[in-house]
């Protein structure tokens, strides 16, 4: 991966999947009662899909009603960071073969509640960025802002 002079790099799709495979926590974005909703979830990468284990409830219902979802995971330390977004279609796994395949990922719920349902996100688009952090004040390029219009950098 080559780092651009402005410390940002667009990740290739393969690099995105490599980063996702190292993360344990992500965010599922769906719709709840007509409004955007975001949920922290533990997940696994399996065959370039995102696998989530969940209980009955809002996430499961939201993914069934509107199966177009976003998923985001990221990581950072004091030197660098990355963020990957997966836009895709989710579906519940029902058949014995689908569930057996999902169980190979050994995705264990973090909480004590029963999470007997699997959701799989099949990606339509995968994008990501890698960032190198500087010690000085950030000059964040905005580009085309839908509210403020075009600006070179964010105001300090």
C-alpha cells in the first residue's frame, strides 16, 4: 500500500477484506421504523461476505424488511487508522447447510443472550481508506460538501 503525500490512501477491495478479517467489532446500518439505525455487532468475514449472529429483535426485523444495508468496521492507533464500508444485501440463513457453513466461522456472541440467527451480508460495493496521523493540527480536506459547497480544507 502506498501512502499519498496527504496521508490518505484508498484501499483496494482485497485490502479492505484483509482489514475486515482483523476486526472483531463493526456497525450494521439498517432502517428501523423508517429511520436510519446503527448497531454495534461482532462479526466474521467468510468467503468475502460479512456474517453476523443475532437474536430476534430490531436488527433481524430491520434486515428482513429492508435488506439493503451498510456495514462499517475500523481500527486506529496513535500512528494510523483504517475504515471499510460494505454496502450490500442481507439475508437470514435458514437451511441446515447455510447454518452449518456459518458455524464454521466460530462466531461467538459477546453477550449472554441467545443469538440463534445468522445474517449474511453479500457485498455490492466495498470501499476503504487508510490514514496516517500527524502530530500537528489536522487540515481535513472536505472536497464537495453538500451544505457548504466546495472548500479546500476544513475550518480550524
